[in-house]
């Protein structure tokens, strides 16, 4: 359960924010817990309908080429990166989570390098990690 404090008579905004937070909470695996929207406020802000253009622009600038490649080739390199980051770059665990052979994972990561350039594995990959995570959540919220 996720709850939002209503200020004034802004019920529609509170309902919208609560609904977004609830969807994010479910996707993050937070079930059977009670929380206020403050716990998921960052995600609620990012996925605010009024800020959609900002999110779209950030994702396009960060992983746009990867999204385009996935769309053209019917691949899911974004999911590959999500698993890679979720497993702290551990190749064997990532391959296991994706249910692919290690060589298949290495080929996918090589494709990511081809699309994004060699810098994607650089030390400061916060923007890329964030973009991959937000795209994964955005997909989950669409369903």
C-alpha cells in the first residue's frame, strides 16, 4: 500500500502520484509493505506526466542509439545492460540471470560497445546506469 498526503483539494494530483509510486513499488519488488509516496518520490517525479519531455530527452541523449538499435534489430541490449549493472558487472552471474551462454553475453556487450562507443565502461557511468534503469522502469510502467 502506498499513500499520499492530500494538500488542499488536489485529489487528482495525489491520486496520480500514488498510482505512479505504486506501480514503481510493485516493479521494484516492494510488496506487502506500507509506505508513503515519499519513499518512491524520486521515481514519481521522474515519471511525472508533466515532465515526460525531460525524461524522453535525457534517455534519448544517453541511450538513444541503443534504443534505436534494439528497435531496428529486435534485440534487447537495454535489458542486457540492466542485468549487467544489477550484477555489478559480474559476467557469469549476468549470463545466468539472462539464461544465455557467457559467449552470447560477451557478444551482446561487444554490440553495446559498437553502438555506444568504448567509453560506456568508463569509471563515471552514472548517467548510463541511470538511463538504463529509468528505461527499464518506464517499460514496466507502460504495461
